[in-house]
C-alpha cells in the first residue's frame, strides 16, 4: 500500500512531537551491511508543522537523540526552493536534508565509500517511508535539489559533507494517479 505522496496538504494540520521522535528513531537503527559499522549520514530537518517544536531548521544528533535548532522562522519557501522548487517539500509537515560525509567514507572504504554513503541514505529513506506509513502519514523521497544552495543554507563547512538526498513527510494530498 505504500506510495510516494505527489504533494502534501499544507494548511494547519501538524504532526506530534511523538510522531517525529518515532520517525527519527528508525533512522538510527543499525544498517545491516559489511560497511554499516560507521554512519556517514547527518540529518537536518525543516520543521514546518510539528506540535511543540518551534518552526525552523534543526540538526538531528542521534546519540543522545537531540534536535539542535540552527535556524528560526518559516522554512516552507526555503525547503521547497532548495528541493528544486518542488512545493511538496514546503507543504509537508517536516522535510529533511541528508548530508553525507563522503570524504570520511572514502578514507574508510576507498572509492566504494561514495556508494556506501548513498546506500545509507537510501536505507534511511526507506525507513522514513515505512515509519511515515505506519503512523498514517505520507512520505516522498526527493532526489532533486540544489546542492550548493543547500550547503550555503545549512551553513555547512566543506568538511561536513554534501547533500545526497532530500525527504518530505506529511499528510498526503489525494491524487487519482496514486490509485493506479
Ligand atoms: C531516490 C528517490 C528520489 C526521488 N525524487 C523525487 C523527487 O525529486 N520528486 C518527487 O516528486 N518524487 C521523487 N521520488 C518519488 C518517486 O517519484 C516515486 O518513488 C516513484 O514514482 C515510485 O512511486 P512509489 O514510491 O509510489 O512506488 C523519489 C524517490 C526516490 C526513491
């Protein structure tokens, strides 16, 4: 039954902090692969509508599970703009940038490290899809974004890595194409 939302409802309906916590918890489960010992993806969130969480940008620290606010204010236009002007990233309740530390992965694994960063991002993305579905929400992986603008917006130093995947979670808009 899982489908990618083609857009989200926007409006005022929010998700709870407990739902967001459950979603974030699955991103930190172990990756079952021979390269899965070290993690190379850092998550940033654009919180649009999460009860009890001020709107803004947050960095997710998995151990211990904490959100560090790095920007204040409405992020809907920015999240959509950075995602190649796809409105769904602004209409979601929360959008994500996954930042991959490719240099560290390549130091650890040679050239294959580049692929492993993307494998990890894909695994996290699929967990986000399933967690959202289990919570009665919708999700969409977003592979289209403006790399340099994302780095600038998140104030990433070059050694922090580069954006490899975006994601959005919220209340999916009904669309007949999803019935097919
Ligand atoms: C890596 C990846 C990148 C994607 N990028 C986008 C995107 O930029 N915009 C979008 O609307 N959907 C995006 N999608 C959603 C796909 O269009 C969708 O998964 C695909 O059409 C299959 O539909 P389904 O997920 O409902 O089975 C992406 C999905 C994945 C897995």
